[in-house]
C-alpha cells in the first residue's frame, strides 16, 4: 500500500521481481488487484504466529489463492473447531483455527493458566488455539475471517472488521483504514472507521463522503456509521496496525 501511495516510486525497481509474498495481515483484494494491474505480480500469502516460530500455512507458489492463508505446511495438522464446544467443523464452516506441529511452542514461560487457555486435545494431539476465525475450503486451503475478539455485534448481526476493511480499500481515496467497534445507545455497538486518506484525496473527500460510499458498497449493518480521518494508524512492534489500542480508546482496556 505504501508503494501504491508513493508518487515517487519507480516501477523499474520491481522489474526483476517474479512474485510478492507476505503475511501477518490479509492483503485486501482491491490492493492485490492494483498490484497485479500495475506490476503484473501476484501477492502470495502465508500464515503463522509468534507462538509458532515459523509459518503453519503457505500458498503453493504455482496455485495461490487470494486473501488466503494457504495450505498447512509439512508435518502440520490444522483444523477448524467451534470456539465454544471445540468440536471439529466441516469444510466452508467458520470457526477457530487450531494448529499442531513441530513449530508450535511447548508452553508459555511461568504462565500455566495461559497454557490451559491456549491448548486443546484432539485425537490425541495437542493443538494451539490461534484465536483466529476462519474456514477450510474443499481443496484444503484455509481462509481467515478475523480475530475472535474483534467481532462487532450490531443489533445481533455479526460484523467482521477485516471484511469491512478489505471492502473499504476499493475506495481509491483511502490509503489505510482500521475498523473498530464503538458504543451505540440503540444498537449496543456500531462500526467506526479510522481512515488515512490518500494525499490526492485530502482536499476533496469528507467523512460524509466515505460514509455514503460505504453504504452503497456493502450491507448497511456492516458499513461504518462513523468515519474519523487520522494522519496515521498506530502499529505494533511487528508493524501490524494496532487495532487493539484503537479499540481500547473506544471502550477502555479489555482482556
């Protein structure tokens, strides 16, 4: 996204690249399509966690899918379970992704309760609960929906911030955005967007413009009812957008 937003970036810098890879956060479809159109390069994604030391999933270089974590790597068993009952789910059913493999940590240092919360037993194997919601398709590819703790409940409708963020990137005025839950007296929760505008759009785009556009681009209950423009979004040490910090600003710190 930084490359696409940079007026001074020289396309010749990518002349020898054959493929772009990354992980940590899902690549929005709209951004992937812009990269493909401008540079002719596919963005191939993978998935892992601090707790796994290395990836648990990768897209095959010859058959990648967009906005996809990939397939489980060698010697790794990945499944999708119901977050409450912990019963394994079938293909194309959203649940929590759990992983077992040699790259998974043995346990948290001096935190026995964290181990109890993080690990479950399935078929005699010890699986790590990732806290990520997703599903597996019939070909064995895994797709992330969002973090379990990020779900927004709007009058009983489930809203996944990552899905809304991906849709927001269809608007060329938006350089970067983060979706959070905000208190709402009537609905309990509502959808709020923190938006960094593209430099070329700053003078001609209002928050009301983004709200109106979003209502036409997605289901009404998913569309942000509040849009706040910011100069930048806070980031974690691993350079991910720090959604938790922004969420805590709205509601106060949560577990």
